[in-house]
C-alpha cells in the first residue's frame, strides 16, 4: 500500500477535543481518492499528517501508525508556502532538492508552469516576486513547484477553491495529466468536489468529529449516506447545479434605506483584491471614520489574534461580548466562542473575520472571497448574513468567483485585465552588482571608515566615494534604476547619519564638534552605499554564490536564504497589519502603535514560518535516497561573478585606502 493509516488520532496542542479520531485508511499505488467532510472535520490535519509535516512541527499529540512514501503536499494557504524570491526559483526548489541537472531544471519549470496554466504566453514573467501574485496564481505556482519534484503521492488541500472556473479546469487537467503520466497516488480535499468525481476512484468522508464515516465509490457512498452527508453540509452534485435561492437562503425584507450588493468578478489574478483594497483606502482617505466600514481581507489569518474567538471579535470591533456573540451567531459560529483561532479550519477563520466585518451593519463593507473553503451549511450562514446586512442598508462590495453568490448581487462589475504590479527586473541577474560583491564591498568600507585618522581624511574619502558614485550613475542605466527603486532609503539614512553626529556632540562632555563630525562622516561613508546595496540583495542569487562560489554546505545556505526571504516580507506583514488596525479603528499613535505593529508582524511571520517550513519539507528539502543519505542538492542557476563586481570591490578598496593614507 502507498498509504497506510492505522488508528490515527490527532489532538492539536491547546485544543479541547481530538481533530481526528481513530482513522484507519489504506490507499493503493495509483489510486485517486477524494477526501470530503464539513468545515473543521480535520481534512487539512489528515493531509498534513500524511505528509509527515505535522509530526515534524511537533504541534500536536499524535497516536497511531502512518506509513506514506515520497509525498508532495499543496497546503490550503499559499501565501506562506512560497520559498524563494522569484517565481522561477520557487518552482525550481523541488527540482533542486531532487538533485536534477541544472541544464534540465529550466525546462522542467517551464513545463510545470505551462501545465498549471501560467505559461509565458500569459504574460506572467518567471522573474516576478510571488508576493505580487493573486491568491489563485500563488496556488498554481505552488502546485507547479510540487510537479517539478515528481512526488509519488500528491496531497492536495483545496487546490481549486480560490480559482475561477477556467483556471480551476486548467489545474484539474494538469493534475490528471501528471497522475496519468506517473501513475502517482492522489488524495484531494475539496468542498466543491463535483468536477473531481470523474477523475477519482473513491471518496473518503469525515464527519464533524474527525471520524471516518464512509469509504468507497462515490455513487455507492452518496446512495447509502445521502441524508447524513446532506446534514453535514457537503456540496453534493444536486446542490452544485441548484438555483442559488433554493439552497436555503432566507428572503429578507429591506428595513429602511435599501442596501446593495456589488459583485466584482474576473479571472484569477485580474486584480479583484487589489481593487477592493484600493477602495477601502480611498474611503478612509476621504475622511470617513473606521466605524463606517467593514472589511474581510483575502487571507483571514491576518485578522486572527492571540485570544479566543469571542474576545477577538469583541476587542477588534471594540464592542461588548454580547455584540460579539450576535455577530458570531450571524455566521453560524455559536459553538466556537471559546475556541482559539489556531484551532479553527480555514473556512472557520474566514467566518470569524466575516463576523468582524459585518458587525453592526456598517454603511460600506468590502468582502474578499467570503465563501471560499466553506461547506454548504457554512455557505448558507454566510450568504444569509450578507443578505441580512444588506437589508439594513449596507452597500457591500464582494470580490468573488462563486456563481451562486453572484446570483444575489444587484450589480456585477467585471475585471478582465491584471493590475499593474511592481515586478522584479526580467532577471535577478539584471542587477548591476551581485549580492556577495555588495556584502564584501560594505565590509571593506566599514573597516576603512574606522581607520580614518582625521576629519579631513574622512571628508576626502567621502568626497571621492560620492564622485565615483555620480560617475557610475551617469554611465550605468542599471545602477540608476537600482538606486531609483530604493531612493526612499536615502533620506532615512541621511537623517540617521545626522542623528549619529548630533547625539555624539550633545552627549560628549565638552561638546566638541570635530569628533562628532568625524563619526558622522565615517557612518555616511559606509552607511549610505551599504544601505542601497543591501536593498538590492536577491536572496536566491546570494544563495547561489554562497553555495557555489564559496562552496558552503547547500542545505544550511538554502534554509538561511528562505529565512532571509521571510524576513524581507516583514514589511508586507507590517503594512497589512497597519491597514487592518486602521480599518478596524484600533490604530494608535506614536511608539505604542509601532510596538503593536512590531508584535503583530512578528506573530504573523512566526505563524507563516511554520507553513513555509512545511512547504520546504514537501518540496524535498530533506529528500533522501534509497540508502537513507541526503540527496546532493543542485542549483537552478549558475552563480556568476561579473566585471562590475570586481570593479565595485576595487573602487571600494581604493577610496578606503585613500582615506586611511590621507594626512
């Protein structure tokens, strides 16, 4: 058997009950199994356990025996599952882990992106940053990364839930072709599962208590357990094709001023989320108060806090527990008041965030994909909540690709083209200097700066450095582009240099000006160029140089580069948390707000790091051969050391020596 599970029971640390209870399951080589169950039934937990990721993270109490070989897991939330700074390197990660030849990796990446509907003809450059993509595009990039590794067992958690119909069809076709070509085994979890039925051999169903209640061909399971599956809220084929109004959404009469529902639709990556975020910011910029709007972000995990659900809703909205209870009741989460957000499934987290957005029926509300990852019962609760909020006069703008939710819209706005996004240069090799050259030059400048004997020597060296910088900017368009992209760093650095000089003058016993100016000049000499060079660091390129040029051990290098890439995303976490606090009216002023944003950003980074670690492991980071030895890792691109790198080091040494020798 490819997959063998015996009496598996899982309880997440801090949870009040078992997430999975006494699961016994076998899946043969080449079988395709559809894993079904309501929101919160433990489907994601089972897939993570099959992948071995849950065991390695040590975040649950696990009993039973699980035997699975060579898995690849596609996690539900792709935002934290990226492991590199470009699409190309992210997709290539699995092939590198498997030790594939460098010359063949580029073709593998191209084929994988083409298979998931992200071929070069779509206009998606492999040099773009994954963070510039939509959630649906990110999911397909992560799937492409799994395909390059060639796993024998595919574990797919909601692979098409965030996609429009055409993109979802392309992904299903890509998976079917891969399974057919490799005879791999697949376990697929999906709420809207009808399109998968023709491609699978059987279905496995979990109930709300994480118990396995059905296992067999779908027609037999649906015939035998139909009523029970309907009560659990499974999207049976009869519901997938039903009229929206027949799915149990109550007719709600308008109370007072009539509200509206505006559906923003379009293919994955067309810019629906970007449009909603811009409208929220414009609404606040126009002078409207945060109490006048509600907002559900695309990733509800950003709204989750460190306390139980009831207190989270109460604190975020600054309302009483009673108000928070009413909001949770509206979205069908009465039984989850004392649960911790980390215990919740993705769909349950989305409903908590929706409860916050809909609380008190504010005049303007923006909802990003409110029905993704929901069973039918939860879908009914959400749509009923939206309809009731509309009836109270709210204007609700919804980004969605759910046709049955769109049926309730009063107006449909279609977006066909992708938004303008800040993409990386066509290749990370377009940067004028390599990361290693920038680091070594910064070290040279710093050492030289502290050897300057006088203010005059420091000023001469700084003047020579600035003259060379101006000359380089004139003759190098690449350097001008790099400096322009990070020009916002110049003013803070200059202010930092001035602060160093002023504080040393102020705090010195005799208030001597020359020593303070010398220290400020030294700082400017290495600080400004170092800041600009550090801003240009490509983590993948730096990893190539450390692993190939300096021949450091590849796995520690790769782990460090992934960590550095995550650290660079702290700014994104900061901006997201700042927007959330501004929208919910919890933002403060001064150091208190900086402290709050710092803590929240670090929490988000820590939470995301667990998903990243799981993604790395499922893309072969610790892949071993038949003898148990780690596979020798390869590199998707050859490290290079260009003429400009040598020139940078030579000029850094020249101006440093000039300052040291000047008398």
